[in-house]
C-alpha cells in the first residue's frame, strides 16, 4: 500500500506544481493586469513555439478543459504526463490545427464510440 501511495504522490507532483503556480498567478496583486488569451484561437504552431514548461502547463489546462466538457470528474495523470509529446506529434503533422478541437481532445480523451 505504501508503494502505491508513494507512486501516486510522485505522479501527482507535476500536477500539483502546476496547480500551485496557477493559484499563485491568480492571487497576484490587483495592480498587475494579466492579458486574456483566447485559447479557441490557439493552434499547434503556437504550442510548438512554447517552452517545454509552458507546453506542460497548457497540457494540464487542456486536460481539465476536455475532462470538464466531457463531464468526467477524474484526470488521467499518465495521459497528462504524455500529452505534450502526443500534442507535439499531432502538431508536427498539422501546424494549423486548433488546440481546442476534436483532434487535440483525442490526445486526452478517446473519441466516443459510434
């Protein structure tokens, strides 16, 4: 049981770090204004141009976005960890592909069965 707990704790560390960073940015002083970003306009080219850290953070956000839209209360940590590489592979084929779309969603959540 301890090995499983340690494994879950280790796997959750990147997710918790990203969540902590997000919360820290949200609680920034009100005199600092953040620009809004319309991610419905973000493309694979934008993702490819990001640093690895930014790709990992965006992947975490996309995982939550797609899970929320599918009304799934659980996030798959293995898929989130593998998502930057999966998105990079997808984006290498189609740089103009939108990041908020069915193809990118497939990296996080399998397509529904017909």
